[in-house]
C-alpha cells in the first residue's frame, strides 16, 4: 500500500476515534482502532516494488 494511502487511512482512523470519544460511541471507537491497526499492519508488509522486501523472511 502506498505511503499516502497509509497516511490517509491512519488519519481517518484517528478522526473516527476522536469523534467516537466525543460521542461516547464504543463501537465506532473499536472500528477506528481496527482501521489504525490495519494501517500499521500494512506498514510492516514489504512493498511490491521492493525486491529485497522479503529478504528478512529468507534469513
């Protein structure tokens, strides 16, 4: 996933979390945290254009 998409997804999750906190909506808060975790997980996956991205899995 591209850097801009990751940053947008992270920002979207943080915005949802802030709104959920103001409204007191637990379901929306959990949804926001899941979205942020998904964005963090995408950061850990190697990019498709990085030929050495899988090197750590081989060693």
